[in-house]
């Protein structure tokens, strides 16, 4: 584990809300699951900027991978996860089968999306490297980290476009939402042609 991964794991452990979600999800034993996106990188930003754990966290994005891409199968998992939490956390956990994302992504976000082969692959398609961080509480209580672009941007409070994809249509909205809550962020705008 790198120094930044160890630092991230310590920050995650110090966030009671995130640890509650991770512990509950581990007990549910979903296939290839991770908590990723806002709840993870925002926990780092809160630690780095001295804000309390949970500040600015609106939801807990949970990805898992099930080759059954039917809506009924995903809905059964959504219901199972919801039953594992009490309000208000129940309403904050958003569960998505990463094997199904290509079926609805273009309709929702206006961009094509090729089928994924696993949950961690989804991180490579996130809007920005700083957002592309996922964690899982393993059976031995270690926290495994998936961060295909590394953790430098997360810890340096830097948002830049994902270099492996075209600029996300939601770039401006994502940046504006983040800067509103963490004005210390450095934004590296996309290069214009």
C-alpha cells in the first residue's frame, strides 16, 4: 500500500458515515462491490481542508458487478441494500450494477458508454481523476483502494479532465458543485482547440 493509499484508508476509517456504509456493504457480500466517487474523494477533501467528516457528502455511490443485466436483478439488489440501512442513510446509498451502465448511460447523460467488465473499470471513465477513487472494506478489515489515476489529484485538491475520455458533458456542473462546497479546489480547465 502506498503512503497516499494508507493516508486515504486512515481518512476513511475516521469517517463514521462512510465506515457504516462500508461495514454494512461488506456484510451483504455483493460481487465486485466498491463505494466510490463523492463519498470517498470528499472525505479526503474534508480531512485536507479541516472540515468535519461527512461535510458536503450527499450520497454514497455503490457499484457492484453482476452479469445478470436485467432490471429485476438490479432492483432486487437495490431493495436488499435499502433494507440493510435505516433512514437517513437508506436514502443516501445509490446502488448500480456496473454491468448495466451501458444500457442507460447515453440516455441519461448524452454520451455513449461501452459495456464494462468489472466495477473498477468504471473508475477509468469518471469525469476527473480526482473523482475516480473507490474503496472496499475487505473481510480481514483492510481497506482496499482502487484509483486508476492515482491519488495525487485527490490530495492536492485538483480537478482536471479525465485524460482517457472526451470531456464529460457534465464537466461544468460537476466543477461548479465541487467548488461551491470546497472553494480551495484548483481547477485545471480542458484545453481548447
